[in-house]
C-alpha cells in the first residue's frame, strides 16, 4: 500500500489502464482519497481507498482500471 503522505492535493489519479479517474482534493483520514467534485461527471466528491493505489510519482496510479474504480468508488 502507498504511503498517504506521498499523495498531494491536485495530483492526477490514473487507473491501471492509463485512463484519467480524477484529481485529488485531499486525503480523508489516513485510508482514503477524496477526489475533487469539479473533475467529476456527476458533480460529487468520490472517495477511493488508499489500498487501491499501486504507486505514486507526480500522479497517483491505481491498481484497478478506471471503469472498475468508477463502478466501485464511494460518494460518502
């Protein structure tokens, strides 16, 4: 699992398939990432568990494809 301190606000979040998933708003606690609502098709914040993160460089790279992430992310 990635270190939460590596995840920076406004970093792009990318699925394992290379597809844009969203943009980091901030870490919500120690175990999930809150995405910006401005970058969301439905205008809501979405949350991704930290354990879905494969690695972090200038982007947050997930271990799941974007369509799976969007199907399984939470809105609260």
